[in-house]
C-alpha cells in the first residue's frame, strides 16, 4: 500500500507534464504539439525526455519551436532552470534530468549506454516533487522505460496518459505501461492535448472535496463505500478520509464530473468505474529494498529468527499488503543470503497477501521492468534475477539490453502469494516475522487498534514486527518491545490484554456473534437467571417466617397473583372458574373484604381489620386482614393501581382478669408452677431457635462453598471453551494456508503444463531430430523427426537407447560416444549417414538443469543437405 504524503506545498499552482519517448518518437511529439490550439495557452509546463545518443544533436527543439512559436516558449534544459507555465523544456543529450523544488537538475548518467532509463528517472522525481500536480505521458518507444515512473506518479495522485499502440511506430513502451493497468487515458497523440487541458481545468481549477466534509458529503461517501463493498467485497469506510477523498477527486477529474452526487450516479450506471476506483485506492508505494537503511537494520536481526530453531521447523513470514511483490521478494533475498552465508538449509515459507488480484498475479509471475536496476545492487541483480527476452513481452527493442527482469526460481519458490484481506479474513498463525510497511498509515485509528493486537496474536513468542517509518504500535506498547526504535522493528511480548477469543470474534459473522452472546449472556447483557442476591434471600426468609397469605388484585378484585396458603381463606365457587377474589372469599370475609377494597381504591390508604371471624372447615377462626395499594406501569406506560391483600390468623384473645383474681393468683402455688413451666418452654424455644440458627448458618456456609466450586468449574469451562475456540481459529488459519498453497500449486501446475506444451510444440516444430537420455542412457524424450533415424515409438521411453535399432550406416559406437560425453562433459560431433543416404551431423552434449546439474545427454541430428 502507498505511503501517506503531505499536501504539496510548492509555490507553483500549475501542473507539470512529463512526456517520454524513444529516439524514434519524433513523429509522436509532432502529432502531440500539433493538437494544441495555436490561439490558446495550456497553462501548464511540458518537459520532454527522449532517448538520445550521447553525441546526437536533437532536432526536437527546432521542431517544437515551429509548432508552438506563437504561444509557448521552447528551451533546451540548463542546470537549475526554474520551470514556468506555457513553456517546453527539452532534455539535452548525454544527461539525466530530474526536478527538485520546481527547478530542473542535470546529472551525468552513471549507467552504461543501453541500460539508461531517463524517462523513469525523470518521472520519479516529477512525482516526488509535484505530487498530485504531476502528469506523465508515454509516447512511442521500445523497451519498458517509463513503467516504474508511471507507478510513482499514480502513487502520488497524478495522472497518466499513454499512446495507443496502434498509432505508434514502436509500441514497446506504451504496451508496457498499459499492462500495469495504471493508464487513465489511452489515446493517439493528436487527441491528447484536448483531454489533457480538460482534465487540468477540472482537477486543478477548483477543489471538489472540501477539507471539512459536510454531512451531505459524508452521506454520499457512504454510498460510494457501499458500491465498492457490494462489487469488490472490500470495505474502505475505515480508511483515512484524506486518502479516500484524493482518490475520488482524481477519478472525478478523469471523467469531468463536478459533484459527488454526479459521480455516484455515474458509478451506479458504470460498474467498470467502481472497479477503476477500487484499483486507484489500491495503488501501492513499493520497490525492491525500499528504505535501504531499514532493510539493513532488519538484516541485523535476521539471526534472531534462526536462533535455537530446529532445521525441521520452517521459518514463517507474513507480508500483508504486498502489492506487486517487491517487498516480499526483498525479504526472500535477505533470508536466502543469510542462509547461504551461515550454511543453513531451513525451510522458508513466506506468505505474501493483498486484496488486489492483479497485483498478486504480477507478483506471482516475478517479472519486473528494467528500471528496478536503480533499486537493486548490480551484484544482487546478477545473482537473483535473469534478463527476460524482449520478444517475450511484445517489445521490439534491439539494442541488446533487457527490458524486463525475472526473479530466479529459487527465490520465487520461497513465496506463496494469495488474495487475502487483513481486515476481514482470518490471519495466518505461528508467524516469526510480519512485514507490514506503510499499510497502517492508510487506516483509521479504529482499524489500527484492531490490526496491532491481531499481529501480536499471529506472531510466535519473540516474533518480529517490521513497520514503516511513519508507523508505530501506538497505545499497544505493552505488547511489543523495541528492537530498533528508529526503523520501527518490534519484538512480541507475551502479555496481551485481549484474549484469543477477542481476536477470533473479529472474524465471526454477525449472526455467529449474536448466537455466541445468546449462549453466553454473562458476556453481553446480564442474564435473568442470576445468582440470588442477599436481599432476595432475606425477603424470602421473612415471607416464609411470617405465616401470611397474600393476593394481588386489581380494582375490580380480579386475582393476578397468590402467595402462601390462601386456601384457608379462599374457596373457588362452583361452575366455571371465576378469578374474582370477592366471590371466592369464605364466610365472614366477603363483606369486610368488599368494603375495605372499595375504601382503599377510593382513598389509597391502607385498611386494617383485626379479629375477623372466618368460617374454616366448620369452625370460626380469628383472621387479621390488611389491604394496601401497589403502583406499577403497564406497556402503555400509564400507571395502574393494584392492591395487595394480606391475611393471617389472629392469636386467641386473652381472658379478662379482674383485680381480685390477680391477688388470688399471686398466692396460688399452681400459678407459680405454671409460670416456671412457661419459662422453661420459653428457654427451650430459645435454645431450639439458636440451634436452628446455627444449622442455617452451617447450611449457608455449605451453599457458599458450593457456589465457589461452581464458579471455579465455570472458569474451567470458560478456559476450555476459549482453548477450543483458539483451536478452531488455528484450524481456520491452517485451512486458509492450505487453500493458499493449493492455489499456488494449481498455478504452478498450469504454468508447468503450458511450458510442457510449449516444449512439445517447439520440439515438434523445429524439424530437428533430438533424443534426450539420462545417466543410464535411458530415453527420456524424443522429437518426431528422430524416429526417421532411430526406430522409436512412444513406449520406448524409459528403455536404453542401445537396445533400439537405428538406421545409421557404418556407425555402431553411439552408446560408447554418449558414455564418453557423460564422463568427460566434453561435447562430441560425429558425421553419420542413414540407410536412405541422408547425411547428418550428430551432436552429443551434456543435459544441464537450471541449477547446472548434469542429468543426462542430448543427441541432436542436423541434416547437412
């Protein structure tokens, strides 16, 4: 992903256009400037960079002066020349040209002729100096010069035009740029000026998106995010708004739309534009060994990755947001060089992931423009890269220098590239090194707070986290220790305030999270079936201790709830069930109950009736009745009065004793005995109550212990559940890795099948008789033409060549000559003749693999007629 840039602060407020072409692109330059109206100034500056021989005098300046004499000035660049609008600046021969603070700088090239890339050199400096005001145009030319410069311009928010290959004399450079999918316009040169001026007037003439987005703008942006999410499956709502706004504004300028609403409408009608915006948001700043000092610092800590590591345990590296793969390959080269230096042969698994499918395809192929030579040392370039033939990429460059380089197979085999979103897909696990450079700076703070704990979770103990120069672990410093504070290299600590379950929950679908909360209500809202509180136990104890019967009724006397043994006081009436308490009241209770209920309903005051004689099972029992109002709220939020009726047995009334009787009882011995007996019963009752109280306390302690044991069991179950969920997440990660490896293997099988088909067609199409044999002279492969010289059929593959009859006259030392070549590795040439009279020159050469290992010999018969 790209590195966050500050707003361009250069004083000039006009765009600078860099135009690149090869020496044969004179006609393209002429067509371009002919398309600028003679009576209109474009209000921009043009810098022309052309491939020129060191001693070649350019005719380009004279040509452009004739075409622009009336409205533009033309200069051949001098060192330090300040760029002004409505001027054309042309590179002189034998110089590299760069732009710094709005001034052109000339430098003598250091690369040998044929390997110079002046267009890439200038485009990169143009992007770094002008940022979103940089525009680059690639015209007719050979090779791939300009391709890396185009990426640099797009990374900074600039615009790219490229000549239609059908209109160019040399289509190598245009096709190379088009293959990157970064070109905003593909036009013929004469149509470019009109589109260029329309883009500049729209994009630089006014600010489409305000710095402080209004609510309307935010709502429209949400629609854009929704379109992106529905079509691409990726959510950009948590990316930094400044980054998103610049990309949207640039796309609006490309299509000359004035408002966000118009752009949203265009996106809804044109799905291709949704994909184009998605690609613009994914443009990543990346190069081989970017920030060389940071990679040198990391190289010092590579030894820590291998310390105390058994060779059978592979080293696992994860590169999220790998873009086109340059950083991932840089790490692979670094690790490979360390292994070679320390004579180690550990297994290396580097997982490089990105959400851009096209970038992953580019990374998997491992083919890059020749401009990478500016980022890689000559020694590493020769050691880890092979030049690619120009013809293989549709170019017609003939100066002998390569246009592309391919990463060698031994480095490519260390990497597994896959499409994966670090935001929504499960992470890789058991990782030793995570290199996530310049990705977090494009995320909002909430997303950064999610990713840092995620990286901690994915790393092994002591694992290394490698971030970009503008990034840090922020508030999660307790999770990582500094290995190199300046170059943002961190090492994983053990403590993590988040559990594995918290990390896993980020990747569960919403329904699964809801189910989990439902099954574990204590983690969400408090459950209804919680442990009884002390207040609840107290209330229940008091209610049980007091032998009360209660009924909750409404104003009409309809029963809502019964408590206690109410059957002594209430009796259902015969017939259909009637829930009215007045009609259920027993004899002696109905009249006072009716009167008291009406009184309480009217006055809201508590009513008490003592000593009511109620008929229960044929006998009259004294009953005390209390009625009080209770307020509650119904669903309609209106207060409704309810009434609580409390019934209890009243004690028997004490007999009335006059004064004389008291005096007589005072001297009665029986009364003394009775009093003593009552005191003894009272003492026994107190002892009984004390014993009962102790038993209750003992039961309470036992219940408390049981509760603690249940809590302990619950904690163990929670731990077991978290372990199971962690295992589940690891299995998900393993499945993800297996799917990634499977996809990589499928791609390799496809590549091998294609290469095998190409080889078969090549061998069949050459018409040259060729036979491949192994060390035991057993036939491995042969061309159809070879069957005319040696009587071969398909079933002969695997048989010794000496066992098969050949059609050669006077030559019977084929086996001996082949063995001699394998023993001495010296090729042999023999003149032979077939029985048909054809003369052949037979060449016997060792069969070498790409690793320079001899695995047999190749017999080639060339007809001499």
